[in-house]
C-alpha cells in the first residue's frame, strides 16, 4: 500500500510456479540427494571423514552394480548366439566371425542349446507320443490358477474346490496312466523330468503343507497336553533336520522299514518327505499369526456361543492367516526353490535335467553350463517373482483396516 495515494495492489491470480533448482530434479537431483548429501556433514573432522567414506563406498557399489548388470546383459543378449539354422551345434557357439572368416573363440550365451534341449528340460524322458497328456494337465492347471486370481470370476468357489479335489486325481491319471486297455499307457515316474517334476513336487508340497501346518499350529496351542506335546515333537523334529537328509532317508532308508515285497514309488517318497518338512515350517508361521490375535477375539467367539472349531474357522484363522501372508508366501518360495534337491535322489527335475544336458558332447562349449544354469535361474526367478507379486496384491486386498 502506498501511503501517499492510499492505493492497494492485490494479486487476483496465483503466481506462476517456478521449476525446482537444477540440482533438485532429475538424475542430478537424485545424485545430489543420495550421493553428494552424504558429504555435507562437516560438523566435526570425524563426521566429515565418515561422510566422504560413505560417498566413496556408495559410488564404488554403484559402479560395481552397473558393471555386473552390463556384463550380464552383454553375455545374455548382445554377444549371445540366438539361432543355429545350419545345425552346427557346438560349432556355432565356439566360433566367431571376423572379417568374413571363422576362427576359434566363443560368444556369449548359447541359446540354440536351450532350444534344442527344451523338450528334455520340460518333460524329461516322457514319451513323445504321450506329451499331450502332460500338456492337458498343464493347461488345466493354468486355467484353474488364473480363474482363482480374479475375484469376479463366476463359480470361483466351485473352481477352487475342484482344483483341490478333482484336479489332483485327474492330473495323476493323465500323467501316470491307467493301462493300455484304457487308452492311457502307464508312464513310470522314472521317465518324468524337467519342469514337470519341479511343478509336481512344488505344488504338492505347497497345497498339502498349508492345511497340515494349520492343524499342527492349532495342536501346538491346544489346551490338551498330549496333543500339544505330539504337535511340538513333530514340528521340532522336522525343523531340526535338513531337507537333504529327509530326502536321503525317504529314498534310501524308508524301504528298509517296509514289509518284504512292499515298495513305494521314489517320487511319492520325495513328495511325502517334502510335504512333512514344509508343514513343520508352515506351522510355526501360522502359530505366529495365532499369537498375534488379541485374546478378546477368542472371548467374543465364546460369547456368541460358537464352538471351538467355528470360532477358529470364522473368527481366528481368517485374521491370523491375513497377518502372516508374507511368511506363508516366503515358505512357499523357499519350498519351490528347494525342489532342486530332489536331483540328488535320482529325480530329474529342471536342475537335474539341465545338469544332464550339460554332459551332451555334441554341444560342448565353454558357455554350455553357464547358459543352462542361466535358463534355470531365470525360470525360478520368474516363478518366485510371480508368487511374491500376487501375495502383495492379496495383502492389499485383505487389508480392510487400512481402507
């Protein structure tokens, strides 16, 4: 306001927004806030020295990370061999072209090797004329799992019940067979391999260990001493021995305790061992969720006149399982990766099939093993990442208290 004229200037529009300083936006802003900001503490010589050391260490880690990522991209994509149109096999991956002439050397990953071995890596030694059975079982599994992921899918509850009851029986009939007279020749489990065995072991362990873990967790918290003691002994026993020992015992020692003439399929032994092992860890995860429930929830169930099992089914378990979704999925992911251990008892899962393919002299090259191991690692990474992302989606859906 001007004192001489009594004129007041009033802004009737907002002032234009100015862009942030150059050092606070984009890549330079990130670098300034995360790297250079660590050297701004000069309150004391010691603090300044620590800040400089932290900045240098951060830059060194960034450099190393970028170098590793670039080397991986260079090996798997840029320098990789992608096709073998002439059927040269190992030659295509052990020679390189320079000036129009071939000379000894080696490229990056040899992806034609994976393409040539993809059937063995997927099905193992399963008969080629019967692969349609595996494909149908896999297609039904994919359709069922995808249907369960969508909340608005019609008959979603019915699909879930069928996947837990009918599908396992149907998949076993398709994969194992019933006999020549019925049109489905029996395929011995020793001919199963690759991704098929990995999924069979992982899905069986995941599906069976969850209900067993719930029962064991409830048993460990039971007021009846006998049930509590038996559940505790079971959990501590299976948690106290490594899975590799369980598989060796199931494969080697279990037949010694069976009656003469009685045998159990080697794959079935592994499935039983993996399921019992995983159920013990699952029980402890679920027990953590049960202990997180307030005592008032139990008292509310009793006040409503609900029985013990109805209280657990309608009030306690829905909340407890929601709390421990990250722990449950973490156990599932660990179990999925631990399926690679079945290779040591003669089952050709994906890793076992890859190790067998490495010994093929027709594809012998310096990158043969690295390429196959990268393929196996990529498969497990994609599957585990998918489980992790879906669990995060499930957490957000069930977090009603945050809405």
